[in-house]
């Protein structure tokens, strides 16, 4: 009887160990799958970021070309000097999945300065940051805001008869959530589409498409719901008075502000 009891206990214990082993193997396989999917999404984000950089550089080079064709040598030299600084930033950012908000805004200001110069100061810009947001500690994807600003300049403000404005607001919405608003007082999307159709036919702009894909990829990694909305603005008479982009992103924080 003792032997029989021992055999039953051993059999039960063996079954328990086998079940636990199966659970551990299943858990290990699930972790491997999650890690593989994470690496896959990060590779996708790297690919999208590499697509964004040539797009950004191409538009900046167009600005240099403008000054050269205009035979404004001094302005072209100043522009090339500033562009080299921006290019170093872009190459540095390309190696990172995320950068500080401060670095993102530094590159963005440089870009807006370029375009303002090129369009004979046809627009002014202002950036306001909520006091709850620490731009040195907050991390975001590089070149995330620029495509929206580019759209505002090229499709909204460039066609105005008088100087316009771009207003960028950055507000803390909650733990790890930041709302970035890009607002312009340009001609509006409907008029911009009409002008674009006449000038370029069916040519597409890929900057915002790439940015949407990058946000979607980040959501897969972080489990966030980041994205953006486009709102047409109208005055009291129903006339278009600009566009507002609301960008919601999930951010991380550096442990130290010494970035």
C-alpha cells in the first residue's frame, strides 16, 4: 500500500511538473513572439523615418536653390551654413528611435526660419509650451511635427496676399500624453486643393502619410492611441480662415534633464 501511495504521489507530482513546464514554455513562446513583433515594428519605424529624412532634406535644398536662382549669393551662403547645421541634426536624429522635444523644436525652428526667409518673411511663427511639459525630458519621434508645419506653409500661407502666422501649442494632457496643436491662418484646405490640382495635377504629398504610418507603428509598440485630426477653420461669415492640426502622442520621460 505504501508503494502504491508513493507511486500515486509521484505520478501526481510528475503531472504537476509537466503542466508547469508546458505553461512556462507557452509563456516563453509568447514573450518571444511579442519581442519579435516589437523588433519588427521598430524596423518598420526605422524604414519610415529614413523615408521622412530625404523628403525633409529635399524641401530644404529647394530653398537653397531658390536663393541661388535669385542670384542672392550672401543669402544662399547663410542658408547653406544653417542648412549644414540642420543636416547634422537630421543625421544624428536618424540613429535614434526617439529624441527630446527640445531637439525636435530646435530643428523645427530652423526649418521655419528657412522657409520664412525663402518666402520673404511671408509668415511669422510662435511656439508656446505648457509649464507642465519639460522639453528636455520629454521624448518623441524625430521629425514628427515638421510635416504638419510644412503643409501649413506650402498649402496655406504661401498663397496669402499678406503675411500669415503659424501658432504651435504643446500641452500636457495627462501622464505621458501630450497634445500638440499646429494652427495657421492660411487659405484653407479646399482652396489649397483647387490650386494644387491646377498646378500639379494628381501629384501627392507623402509627408503626412509617412507620419501617420509612424504614429501607427509607435502605437503598436507602446499600446497607445496616438494620432492626429485636421480641422478647417472659418470666420463668422463662413469664409475659410486657416487649418488646425491636433496631434496626440504618447511620450516617455528621461530620468535626467541632462540630455
